[in-house]
């Protein structure tokens, strides 16, 4: 294996070497003889194998066996400073240029065991069902396209209106009166012709309305409006199919998102079961909020924030670069408090009839 050094800088200070890769922290390595500095310098010069590095370090005056060098490389790997040189690209110059920033992002998480390209390829092979391409959903579509999701199905039954332009930047004046799903799909095709996109102009009034759309899908993301229980129906469709579901939205002063990992976390129905009794003041407040007819105070920055939060969570599920942050939690960001996220656990209801619909995971018993 040819080993490559990530983008880092270092400086000797006494008998130590100060190495910086992530600007948030500096790594201090003991290096009284300068072996580590020489190793980093050789790796910066060109990606090399352990055997090649052993010879190169000999030219610096260090007699180290291939096994010794391999041990040093393991240490650098544990610190996140090196990666497999042959996995830094997709192997296609045009694709590498298109995904330059994406590959650079995954370089942060790459190692000798997992290549940058190995994070990106699952996205390019993924099929995401996007529910709603309005406020947060339109920004979500843009984020997913930028990340390189290979296929999307876009569901919405609304038409483009002038009032949408404050927060939905997929659409243009010429789109007024046309199907949002169709125009969003057209935007995706113009943005990246390599992405497969399927517009679905449909009103969702039951889980069965999504049954045909979840086939072959890897993740469901977005949020449906029009009925207080629309997202519960989407939740049931996701759980039945065993597909992760990422959803979110906003009210006047808060942004919110959560995700459901069927069979592993609480689902949205669990959350509803945990709500206070309807005849209590808190239960009445929940009902009032659900049925409030708001004038939609969602602005462009708010919509983009929601869309990016959902896209980040979708990216976590599809690539595994880090675990999903909102799996089994409701994450809220209060604009009055500076958008500092707060995590509220969603208690898993052992009697949840929806959770019981989740198919068993591979290797798991139910």
C-alpha cells in the first residue's frame, strides 16, 4: 500500500514535534532524534510504501526496518494524519474535479483502512426519497445534489407561487403555476445531468400512498405538510420498509430535526404515544400547535438551515463518516438562543405497533 500524508503542517519545538491537521487542535509528538519529522517530510514529497520509506529514511541517517516504519505509520494513522494514496480519487478526472470538495471533506475521515472514495461511492449509488420540495425540502434537494446523491424521487403536490421566492431558491418567475416536483426535478437535471431524478406530483393521505415509492430507496428525507398526521404516515411507510427517515421543520422561533432508524431507535409514533393526555393543559397546547394555521414565517436562511441539517443527517446514514446525530432524538435550535442545538431523547415505546412492523436487520432476530 502506498501511504499518503494528509494536508498538515509541523514544526519542531525542543525535542517535540508540533503537528496541526485540524485547526482546532495541535498534536504533540516526541521526536528527539527527528525521525518523525523525516518520515513526514518523505510522505509529503510523495506517497510511498513502508519498504520505500525504510530506504528513504536511511538516506536521512535513520536505520529503520520496514516493520519499524509500519509501526510508525500505524501511529500516524491512529492520529488521522495519513491515508491510502490509491483511494484519494474516483479514478475519473472529470468526476474527481466535480467532487473535489466532497473528496477533500472525506479526507478528514479517511484512513489506511477506509479511502476517501469509499465514502463518496455509496452516495453516488444511493436513492433518496425526498418528501416535499418547498421550504426546507428545496434546500435539501440542492444539498443532496451537491453531495452527489445518484438518484432522487421528489414528492410534492403544490404549484410554484410568488410567495415561495423568499425561501425556495430552486424556482424562477417562469415556474409560477407549475408543479414544484416537476420544476425541482428540472433543476436537478440542469445542475447535474448524471443524477437520476423522478418527480411525483402526489397528495399523501395515508402510508399506502408511499408504498410504491419506497421500493429500492435507501433513505427518506424531508417533511410533509397539509395534514397534522402526514409525517406519521411517512414514518409508518419508512418503518415498514426498514428505511431510515430524516425529517425536520420550523416554527416561528425554532428549527427542529430528528431521524428514525427502524428497529433500532424510537419512531415518530413512539414520540406521539409519549405525549401528555389530551385533556391536560399541555395536551391541549400540543393540539393547538398542531392545528395552527400559520402564515409561514419561514425565511430563506431558516429554510436553508433546515435543509442543510437534514442533508447532514442523510449524509451520515449513507456514508457512515460519523454516526447519525439525531437518531432517536429531537434536535431543536432556538433562534432566540443563538441556534445552539439541544438534544431531547425520543423514548422508545415497547408497545409501539408501528415499530413492530420493522423488518429484521440482517443477522438480527426479532
